[in-house]
């Protein structure tokens, strides 16, 4: 991998982040909603309406949040604050800062989404590779259409169905949340077990929805890969089936799978967010729902921005690791 | 007559070879029929709130029961299927339209325009679209109407069609028949409309179905967060209400099961349709699953 490729890729990363930040800044200002006025009139109504002094109060608040400055100045401040991941105060839960709320939710989402993605990609790829392998068990052939159909169903519907079946009808898993209220959060074995128990159903929803897709892709590439000359050569050498499968066939078709993983991360996290909403899982999705229903402008922007960053970082990492995974690829270097 | 019969036989024979297309079309047609026949038999006004008794389990009077607000859920399902299909088809069509224009501009003319269009769609494709739509939808003052919902969803459903069409145009424009058409005095627009478009039809159809599926997915995702058309009984909003009124915990399965089943059927149908059309557009995929 050359420096110029790395720089180019980093440039793209910065571009994505900048476009996202700019979009999040300008869009609310194009819309005619003013969160300060909305919140003030809400509070005023709740307290029994007092019409006096609202205009001055609004001016005061706008000065406090820097909204009386010219637009380009606001933009400048905004970019600076965003770089420090400072999204100001939550409007609906006022004294709380957006960043604290996000940091509390972030590990849940990364844990659930990361584990579920890993399991579904590994399982799906292995199953897909075996589907194309002539010596694989027959029953796999009948499983693929089933899982493929499941992968067409959105994750969150799968979540609803699983929740109904395994938490409501057969009560083996909890109905929602990240951990039981009765258990005190600590780094003890029962607590970790409790967390795992709570993450089974949301994780299963994500895995069931993903496996078929990865299997189908892997199978398509494996079919082509098995016709390569090096496979014939390996067979001619008399190598064992397991060795040919793992070292010769599988290893070479794993790479396109990594590319398509990088491309579909955005789609997948959108699904994961909604699964969290179904289960009331304490991650970014549930936080986003709270922000939207309370019209908490800063919190919405913060959560949206952090999700975009997670995906951008993950894609960047995969792209940077890709040439390292595959020694045949050398971006930007001339062929000799 | 004979020719027509022969033709129908041909279609039937093709469907046997391409069962995915056949089953996809049947599922979608069944849903459309459910909506059409339903709106003839059951009055759509019963889908409005406060028109029936609240929280009734299924009975002869209310075949699918009613929700907490007294909506007749059978009527809701019929109206909702229609609304959801409409959002998907119209948003998908707008997305495809934008995709066709941008794809041809980018693939056929190339140059700086190509760099910009390709860059924009690449940036947007890596971004989780749902959260971008959340920002857009949450900034809209007042209630979101159906047309607004369609526009919001359509605004981000053009990237995949653009990329697919661009890639096809890039390979096609080098073909000999395009050169011949140009030499025989066709201008660029004529080449695009008369030579490229007809050859792209299967791709356009597949892109359209994919864009529709994406649009339905996005609209239901937004509805899940309460950002759908709040006053309309779309399938997504019905599930949103059932979750926010804890239908499952209260044992009101008739509230959330029907929309879940219909949405799942819709997605499976669209998925099979895309796979079937892909097989027509891309013969190399044949002998698939």
C-alpha cells in the first residue's frame, strides 16, 4: 500500500464527515422550525401561559446559544465544536450534555451491532462456501432458500416476531431493555450473563436477517473460484479436501466479501437502529427515538453524526486493511 | 389468435424457467388485489380513528378487531397496503427518473460531470441513509403529508439506479451499433432514447423494483421512529402505534400481526421480483438458486 492511496482514502473520509456535518448544520436552518421557540412555548403552556417577556427571553437564549451571530460565524463555531464532538446540551433533558448521553449509548450499539455483524458474516460466508462445495452435506441446499427469504424481511419485523415468540409466548428471554432492573450494573459474572441474555433476541434478529444474503454472495463467488486452475492443481497434487477448501478456495474468495461488507455497513446499521427501538435496547437507536419524539434537535444531530462517523471509520478501516488482506492488490503502484 | 396463444405459452414456459419472477409477481398482485377489492367491500372511512369500538378482538363485526383508537383494522390494512404501495411505487419512480437522467449524463457524457455525480452517489451510498432521512423528516414543521413523505424518501433513492445505469451505459456506448448510429447522423439525444434506452429496459425494470423496495423500507423505517405521515394509516404507522400503545404486552396480537405479515409478504415479493428481473437482465446469473 502506498502513501498516496492512504492519503486519497483519508481525503474521502474527511469529505464524507464534512458533507455530513455541513448538511446537519444547514438543513435545520432551511426549515422554518425554531427549537428554542417551540420549547419555550411548551414550557410556557405547561406553567400556565404568561405572554410577557417571551420575545426578550427568546433573544437571550439565542445569544446564549450563539444563534444571533451571522450564519458563517455560526458555521465556523459549529465545525470547531463538532471536531471536539461537542454538540451542546440536550434540549429535552436540559442539564444533560448530548455527548454524555451518546457515550452511554454507544457501547451498547457497537457491541450488539458488531457481534451480530461478525456472526452473520462468518456464518453466512461459511455456509455459502459450503453450498458451492461438492462434498458438502445436502441439507444445506434446502436451507438457503429459507434463509434467503428471511433476509428479505426487514430486521425490525424479524425482531417483533422473535420478541412475540420467545419472550411473550414462550417466556425464555426478557421482553426488552439492555439489562434487568433488579441487577446492579457491575463487572460480575451474573451481570454479564444478564446482558448476554438481553442481547440474544435483538442479535438473533440481525443475524437471521443477514445470513442468507452473505451465503448467497459467497456461493456465487465460490462457484467461480472453484473452477480456477490452482484448485485443479491442488487436487492433482493430492491435497486433502479440507485443506483445498480452506486454504485454496475459501481464502481467495473472502476478499470480495470484505468489499461488500464495507459497502453494506450503512444499510445494516440502519436496520440495527430500528431493532433497538423494537427491543428498547439502550443504544443509539432508542436514544434517537427519544430525541425525535421530544424534538431534541441537538440530540438528533449528535446521534445522526456519531452514526455516520462510526460507519465512515469502519469503512475506512476496511479499505485500509483490504490491501493487507490481499497481497495481490497494491493500489497506486505501477505494475512491473 | 393463434399468435397470441403461442405468445402466452411462451410467457408461461419462461415463468416455469424463472419461478422467482412468477412468485414475485403473484405476491405483489395478490397485495394489489387485496387493496383494490378491499376498498370496494369495506368502507375506507372505517380506517379512521373513533369510528368503531376501541380495542375489540376479532369478531364478525370487526374481522381483524379494532385498535385502541377504534379503527377497524381490516379497513386499516386495506387502506394501509394501498398507501404503502403508493409511497413505494411513486418514490421508486422518482428515484429511477433521477437515476436515469444522472446515470446517462454521467455515463454517456463523462468528464467532470461524471466525477461529480459518481462522487456524490459514492459518498451518499456509504452513509447510513435512514439517519439522514431522520434529520430531514424531523425538521419538517407540522404533520407530514403523503406527498411529502414520497418526496423525502425519493430524495435519497436515486443513487443505486444512477450507479447501475451508469455502469451499463459505460459498457454500451463503446458497442459498434452505437458508433453506427452516430455515424448515420443521430444526435446524442436520439442515440440515448432510440438506441440505449431499449437495450437497458430489463435493467431499468430491475432498478425500478429495487428502488421501490428501498423506498418502502425507508418509509417504514421512518414510520417506526414516528416520522411517518402521522394522520394516515400506513402499514408502518400502524406498527408504530401498536408499539407505542404496547399492543403486544396487552395481548392485542390482531393489532400488530396483520401489518407485520403484509409488510413481510411485500418485501419477499419485491425481493423475488428483483431476483427474477435480474435473471432476465443478467443471463449469467441463470441456474441460480
